[in-house]
C-alpha cells in the first residue's frame, strides 16, 4: 500500500482507492480486496480526517453509505434512508459502545443481538399486505429496483398475513438476501462445469444473482432471506420495542432468524458474540459478525443517528478470515501412494488467526475450476477455521499474457510419468521406486497414528533416505546408529532417544502396524477390523480375497487392495525385515476393538478429508455405534465435512444435536464422548 508523509495526499489516495473498490464490489460484484482490507482503508481515512478535520469533505466515503446505484436497474428512492452500521472490530470496542449507551440512556437498557448475515441488504415494500417492490440499498437514499428478481425468492412472501388485525397500509421491511453455503458451492460447481466464472464467496454470488436482467436466472439460484428491521410504516400495530417488531414481522409471515436474543447485560452480549465467533461455521449460511441493537424504540429515538449510521446499533465484526495474497507458484507434492497433489505456494498472509503460506489445491480439476495461475493475486480463506483454502483469483490484477496452469506430466521427485486414469480426478506417479513416495511411506509408518516413533519425523526421514540409511520401513529396525551419531545435529541424547523410540515401536498393536504399512484404501478402522478378525499378520497375508472381503465392514475395494499388497514380493521382503527385528505381528484374536460408541447414533454428512463416507460409517459401527442416514432426536452427533447437507445441518440445529468437524469426530471415536 502506498504510504506518504503528506496527509492531504494520503486522504486523496485513500478516497480514490475506496471509490475504486466500492465500484468493484457494488457494481461489478467482483471485489479485488477482502472486506477486512476494505475496512482497513476506510479506517485509515477516518483516522486521517480525525487528525486533520480540515481535510473532511461532505462527499468523503467516510460520510457515505455504499455506492451510487448502477444504471442497469431503475432507481428507487427509499421512503426512509437505508443506513449503514458503525463497526466494532473487537470485544473492547463493542463494550465501549455498550457502556456509552448505558451512560447516555436514562433507565435500564436491553439489547437485541442478531446474527450479521453476510449477504445483500434489501428493502421490501408491501402495500395493503401485497409485495410491490424490492430495492437494493444503493447509496442509502436511492437504490436499484430488483422487484422481479426478489420475487423469485421463496422465503419472500407475496402476501403478508394480518396477525393483529391492524395491518399497515404500507410497510417497508429491511433484511438480507443471502445464498446458503451448500447452494453457493453447488452453483460454483455448475458455473465451473459450464466454463463460466465462479464466485469468490456466497455474498458475491447472492449479489451477482440479484443483479440478473432475467429473473429466471435469479430463480435458478437458491437465494434466501432474513428480515431484521422495519422501515417506514403507515398504520399498523403500536410497537414499542424492536423484539416486538420482529415478532410482528414473523407473525406476518416474514422469515426472522431464530437466533435473535434479547439480553439485559453487556456480559450476556459479550457471551453471545463469543459464542457465534466460535460457532459461525455450524450455520448453513455465512455470518460476518453480530449486530447489537438497543431494544426500546423510545430510547432509540433519544439516541438518534449520525449522517451514516444510527447510534443505537453497532456491528461487531468477526476478525477477518479472508485475505488476498500473491500466489507465487503452484507445485505438486507426491504422497505415499503416489498421488500427486497440487498446492499453492503463497506469499505468507495472516488469515483466520494464523499465517498461511501453503494451501492444497486438491487436484487438476480444482485448479481448473478456480483458474488460479502463478503470479495471480488470490483470495485465501480459512475454511472451518482450520484448513487454508484458495478461493479464486482477483482477475483485475492478472497480468497480461498469463496462461492457465498445466498439470506437470513428469513427477517432480523422480521424473517418471504422472498418470491420470479416465474417470478419476487424481493423478499418480506410478513409479514404486519414486523417492518421494518412499519417504512418505516411511514418514507415515513412523507417525503418531501408526508406529509412533518419536524423533523420526519428515526432515529426519528425508535426511536418512538421502544418505542411504533407510530405503524402506523395514530398515528402521537395523538403522546404523553409529553413522547417525556422526551426523550434524544428532547428539548422544537424541540418538539414544531415537533408539528407545524405535525399540518401543516393536510392541505396538497389530492395528497400528497394519495402518502404518500404507496399504492403499486401508485406514485405521479397516486395520482394526482385520487385526480383530484374523489375529495375526500371517493369517491376513495368507487369507484369500474372499476371506478378506467376508469381513463385515471391509468392502471389496479394501479387500482387493490388501490382497494385492501382500502378494507383492517387495512388500513381503519388508515384512520379513520386520519379523526378524521382532516387531509384534500378533493381534487381539477374535476380540473387538473398544466399543466406545455403544448405544450412540452418529450421522455423517459431506466430504471429510481423512475418511470416505463408508470408512467413517464403518468406524462408527466398529465401535458399537449406529450410523443412520438422517438426523433425529435420537442422534448423538452429526459429523459434517465439506459441502455438508444443509437439511441435515438445519435439522441438527433445530433439535440441538451437536455438529462436529473432523477433529471432533476423531475425539468422539477415541473417547466415546463429545469434544
Ligand atoms: S440492521 C440501521 N441487522 O449489515 C440498521 N443489518 O454493515 C440497519 N446486516 O446494511 C441494519 N445482518 O446489510 C442489521 N441482523 C442485521 C443484519 C444487518 C446483516 C447487514 C445490512 C447492513 C450491514 C451493515
């Protein structure tokens, strides 16, 4: 960001930048920077203007709401201006606002807390209970007429009912049009398949869908609506508090979000905000904060408004989870099965609470769908607060002559061919001698979920293999520790610790050994089933394909893979080394694994990173639990992966059934209790 010593020049620069980004956001639905970066520009301008009041102008973006309406839709003058909200970017700022309210207002203050829906603000007009018009906010005074498009949204009623018998002849209703996350993902999938541009986030897709000239396109997009405010009203019931307004609007048939709470203290307001900061991703739609409003309408009138925003409300904004950064390169990493996974090398960026420099791009199709290219500025997000995700490019910043990225044809580790089988989305290096695959196999074997050999992590394995000290997992047990002792960074203590860790790993249960061998498709749950059924590695190796497939919970795919794995002379040689070293090959014959989920019912929805749907359900059943396909009041928990079913999530929310991510699922499987 350019930074100058001269405040007048900087204010000018900031105004130009803000105007530019306002245009990209409001008119083109194609922002170049994240909301957080935009907010930072406005905050900087406000700070400059506060320090130099002579630089303030009535037309400064700090004094305005949104952007001027575009020419495409007919202008609509709002009956009362659609104001914006002041923001609090921390709990401290929120509490400072609340304390000001309590000081300013005579008497008790009750606050209404609402979710801040990340969509598009819309004003609806009903005359004699009939829907007559919908308009965007525009510049707050004049918006755009989107009546036909909004009419296609099922959640927006065509007619209001008359709950009190005193219906207003005219009522203006404000709310947010949004796109549920699963609908957004599905839309992007469809767009990509049709070779059309994908949207950076659900809000842009909602805005883009509303901005269609042809309402049938809007109708084909799954949009929804939450009402949060009443505007001008002629006649109708006497309302003295905001929560009464919301109750009235709900009774009239408008959708009011169920998470609204009336709270009597700032501590409770604080708890509400903290709760949703942590649980925002449990919802099937995106929220970007919490809106806190003074409940009493007389108190609101006492407080009034500034030019831009009411004093009686504030938006507590969640810390940003989305940023833009430079995509320096796209590389391919080779896994233990040879799978070649493209990943983004990013200019490190702080997002969602940590610095992100790498992000998986999953496979060739995903890169193509997002059309991200080295050199692009890209949007980066922390999905579910954990896994960093590249959302897409900022097209306006793309350099001339940029070309789509091509999946490499040769393995970056061994130079062998990379092969993608027809009908599959993954690409593989098929060379079993590939050094990257070999390293990953050894790293996996030594990892915590398998043989748990402390001190034999990624770097050490790569060092040892590069020196010829290890070629496969069998070599771990005859590692030349005298040579290791001579290496830089390996003192006597660390060598002795490594030796002890290797020794201790010989006694791990058969399940761990099986999982550590890296048989394709065989995960923890399958390993447990095989170990429990056959009781010894030798019996698994000797089992026929039919015997393997007959094990309850082991499908034909896993059975074939296990059978092929142990038929290979190379793998047999590795097992021989393990046997000679005295590694435990025996399992708990005939016994089941711990029945941690006995009596529980766990529903799996969406795509998990480390499990297929089948293997996750098998793992639940192997522990004595049930894994039904739908949510009911008997459900213990819902495990939600990427693109989880919206209906299931909504049902879980309604019934108060906890929704777990993958880490929560792992905890449940192991401990038999909710995290
Ligand atoms: S109240 C004068 N309540 O946030 C008060 N706004 O950053 C009008 N928004 O323009 C707004 N959820 O588009 C209100 N529960 C909620 C909201 C909400 C989302 C949006 C709305 C507003 C923007 C301000």
